[in-house]
């Protein structure tokens, strides 16, 4: 922080905000009465808060570029590596290795989830001690190596072991990058940035389909390898420059950053932005941190929300759709890989729009309620199942709206945990791990690949519909209700 007296720092910051066009007094008045002077349409379309100085806009531009560029590339690669197994499975792996009679694909997902569950909370506590610039690219390098090794696999147990390792290290990406986003951005900026970050995962899902389609057409048999094996090799090649970029350019947090592209004023202002919202880092990583964490309302409230979201099995809908297309026996392999990417396009639209709306209205509950209502309608169609193929395909496409819950919940956590870094980091990771834990039996027994595509005997879509309704009510009304009433009780328990 600057060595100037506090009064002089405040004066200089206020003077900066007028951009040299008005007096200090006018700038101060503007900051306190800006709302009446800005039209509603302009407020909705503005990327920065009204009254933001040119210097601070430059700071935000740098943060958007360097944090989101690596974060998005990392998450893009994460989802590319997470979903490639499904594309490989429907593109020749099943037939070449003799799979299909059992539930090998379901078990590959299960072993991935087990690794994810165990790795996430540990990783996000480590990131409060080890620089994110070191930790996150290291984890990415590790999981990418295990993805590369998949091209040599010939038996199901080999896939299971590697998928576990991939899940363990991939678990660092989602909570870790969200933790960094929450360290730099203000509450009014978080939902939009979280959405842009998670959108990159959607693009990774889509690109995996396009890549496998292209490889099936152009690389089948090259070097004596099937096209599905080349998918894992290409995924590894794409990861190498992304990891190197992260080691060099990722900025850590405002209080630890050594980023060469931030000047002294920008580093100080980045810290002030967080301090002004009452989110100055407090607490430390010791035994007392676990009491604060496990007696917090945030940990359990958001873990329930994320668990309800995963229990819809929406994150597997591309896989379910691909298996349905394959069962129709009228679509080519490239079509089976390409058509499910429309779900990603729907996901993209909803993430951008809902994050933007949530930031502007300052409330995520109504947004979750609206999306949940649409999702309920869609799952009713899939539960009924005996509907025209065109309607069923439209329902699969619209399930893509489910993805916006992830950035909405992550941004919500970053905004309500205050300055408790350990609580914020652990809640982000624990939420994801619990969600992955509860979805294992749901995905394995309600949506086994042997029961695809209708899952009628296991009542898969009917079960998911029940959880969609619960998710809609919990996120639409429950979280806001608990936020208003629970903190006082939890604080008394921590103090006891």
C-alpha cells in the first residue's frame, strides 16, 4: 500500500475519478448521485460501474485480459479433457475394445468423479498458501500428461486408473480460478466474469466434438492409430502452451501479485477495491479455520444448491444426446459428434445473459428461478419420452440452459464470504466435491450407459426432474432466505 496519509490517498483517488473535466467536489457529488443522471438503458449496457475513472478502467481491462485469458483457456482445456472420453467412446473406442455390454463409459465417469471429489478441497486450501500462478498451471500440466497416456489404453481398468488421476488434478481448475476471480473483482462485476470463465468450458465441450469429428475424417489409421486415440494426443498438445502462459502471466491475488504488467497505482487500487467492499482478507490457515468453515452457513447452503444441480445430471446431457443419436442408426459419426454441440451454444447464450442480468439487478435468486422454470419444462418432455423426435431433440438442446447455475453460484459465494479467504476457497471446492459425490450413484444407477437412451427402467429422467424442481425452489427462494436469517446463529456458534 502507499505510504501517503489516508486523507491524501482518498483525495487523490477522488481527483482521479473526474478525468480532469470537473472539480474534486463535482466528482464526489457525481459518485454519490450518479444513479439519477444515468438512463436505465445506459446503466444496463455499461461494462464498468458509473463514475469509474480512466485509470481504473485500464486496471479492469488488464484484469479482464490476463485473468480471464488464462482462466478461460485453462477451463476450455479442462472440459476438452473431461468430455473427450464420451466423444472417443461413440467414435470407435466401444467397438475396437469390445465395450458396450457393460457400463464401461459410466464407470469411466465415476472414477473421474472420485478423483475430482478428493482433489478439490485439498487443492483450494493449498491455493491460499501456494501462489495460484504456480499451483494451477502445475495441476494442468499433470492432468494433461494423464490425458496423453489414454491413447495407449486397451482395457477398461487402464482407463479407470487414468481417469481417476485426471479428475484429481482437474479438480483444481474450477474452484481455483473462481477463487482468484473473487480476489480481484467487485461484487457487481463477479457474475459476468464468472459466466465468461465457465463459458470457456462449454466451448471446450463443443470443440471436443468438432475435433473428434475432424480426426475421424482425416486421421483414422494415421501412424497405425485409430482416430479416437489421436484425440487424446491432440488434447495434450493443446495444453502445453496454455500451461506455459499461466506460469508467466497469471497475476496471483491483489495482496501477493508480482505481475509485471501492473504498476504501483494499479496494485494499490486493486487492493482498495476489495477493501471498500469489506472483503479485506482476514483469518489464517490454522486449526481455527476449520471451525470457521464448517460452522458457516455458506458452506452448507451452497453445497446443497450445487448438489441439486449435479443431481439433474445436466452435465452429462451431451453424452446422453450422443447415445440417443447413435441409437437412431440414421446419423453418421461426424453428425453424432457435431449435433450435441448445439447444447453448448444454448449454454453459451444463457451464461452470458444470466450473468449480465444478475450483475445489473444485484440479485441471483430471480435469475435462478427463471432458468429453473424452463429446465423443469424441458425435463418433463424427457421424462414423458414418447414424444415426436423433433420435440425430443429440441428438449435436449434446451437442457443447455442448466450450465448458467455454475457461474451464478460461484459468483454468489465470492460475494457473501467477505474477507475470509479460507472459507471462500474451501466453500468453492467443497461445493463442487459434494456435488460430484452425490452424482456418482445418480449417474451410475439412474443413467447407466446400458440403459441408454431412454433410461426408462431406471426412471433416470423422472428422478432428475424431481431434483430440478428442488433446485429451482432452493436457488430461487431458499438461499436468499437463509442469507438474511442464518448468519447471526452461525456467528454465535463460531464465537462459542
